[in-house]
């Protein structure tokens, strides 16, 4: 099922929208500097804190409480265990577990929009949108009132069963008791087998591959909008490894002198060295993600600031495309150089030697681009001057 809509946007309205976008572009441009600078500080702080922790950690041979390590950063491993029975009354499921997770999906309409834009001489723009509707299983309720064809593709606004997570309140690790944050970080879940339906659901439900299918229409033999399917995952008592500050018979984040906090929990039996190495790797991955995000914000902001130039040039579509490519190139190069310089300045503050080197790279890159363009410009002018002399 699909629906096509075509709209026309005049050159003046496009120019007005691009001018309004300048403010958003400036905001993105300015925020990118703050993000890049803050990210380098966060990265250095975390790196130093983890290095400090790796040298200070006390490795316990077993999860036995020893008062002499109170207030120290400790490493231990063992079985995260609980005696609690978690029960989902709606489906008569009870299990001894750290977590019982109910996942509910509802059969609904989904709208997909594909947009094609063509430019015309004079700067006007024609936009064609093709709306396609399909039925899917989704964990969230999809708001069909926002659909282009909402009257013929209606989703339920509420459902009987929703996602739910039950968590044990008391989970122990040997002589220690885990706090709520540590309990939530235990994520080694597995599918819970389901073999029997509760009596109140036998008339409109069935079990297929450990999933309960609930029909909104009891008399229907097909899957309809509003039907639900429910599955369960369980986190049973399992081995974990933990690095944190020992506080009596519990744990809390360890505040390093470098400023960061250390509280690590990994599934299975993992050595302290491997945990610190993994945390350092995760820190660097996050650093590069935020660096790329900062660069993207800066480049996008510059493109929005310069956007009116391409709209003005769109009076001739080919000229507008050339100007857009130029704006994209300029935005990329300027954002690249400014991002490097910003990161370098941050490193001067946090890592002086590396920071100065990075700033120099940024300035050298900018200077090389500037002088190469200036040289090309002079070379293009020179033949004309010689011809004039002749």
C-alpha cells in the first residue's frame, strides 16, 4: 500500500528557510567546540583514573569479607546469587532469578517515506514523497495519527500488556551484597522456555517457539492489527567479576585522584588486568565517537550557515549544485582543521606535548590548503597578463 504526494516550494520560501537555518547552524557550530573540548578532558580523566586504579587495585582471592580492605579499590569474582522468586502474575510465570524481563510486541502499521527532490530553473523546487505502509511487530506503540493516511491505517493507542522488568532486591556475591546499579549491570540473559498458558488466556492465545501470541479478535485465525506477542528473558544466578570500592559488605564507585570514578562489572570470570584493558578500550571508542559527532556538528553547522548561497545560485540548478558541492567541501575542510585545532588546544590543557603537536598539524594543514589555492589562482591569472603585454 502506498500514497504519493507532490509539493512545490518557491525560491523565495526556500531562501527564507535557509536564512532561518543560519541561527541553528551557528548554534551547532558553537556547541561543537564545547563538545570536542569537554570530550578530551573526559577521555584524559578516565584514562588516568583507570591507570591509577590498575596500580592501586587489591585482588581478593575470594569474595570473602575482610575489614582491612574497607575503603580500598578491590577486585573479586564469584557467583552473583539470589534466593528471590520473581513472579509475573499476568502470565503465571515464577522463577528464581536476578531479573525477569517481559518483552511485548504489538502488530501495527508502519509508515515509510521516500523523498525525491528536483530543482527547476528559477530556483523553485518540486518534492515528491511516496508513503508506503506495512504491518510489523514493534515493541513501542506507533502513533498512527501522524501518518499521511491515518484514517485507513489506524494503530491501537493503548494495549493490555506492556514491557516489564522484575529485578531481585537482594543479590549477593560471596559475603558481599551488590547495590542496585550493579544488579542492573548484570546482563547475561537467556530466553525463558514457556510450555503452559495461564487459564485466563487459553481462549485467545497460543504458544509458538516459546512466544505467547495473543489475538485481539478471538474469532480470527490470522494476525491482525492490535495482536500481541510476549516472550520472556531471564538473568539467572551467574558468575561475575567486579572492581569497585569496598564499603563494609558492599561496593560503591571508587573516586580516583585523577577525578574519575571506577566501578566495573563484567559477566563471567575475567581477570582484573583484562577488565582495565577493556575499560580503556571502551573509553577510546567513546572518545572517537564523540570526536566524530563534534566534527559532524561543526561541518553541518557551517553548511547551514552557507546554505543561502546555494539557494541563491539555484536560480540555475546546475550552478546551485556546483555551489552546494563547494560549500560541502569548504565545510568539511574548515571543520576538519578547526576540530583538530580544538582537540589540540584541549590537549595543551590536558596533555601539553601531544596538544602542541596536534595544533601544529591543524595549522600546517590549513596553511597548505590556503597557499596551494593561492598558487593555483596566480597561475590561472598569469597567462592573461602575458597575453595583455603582447
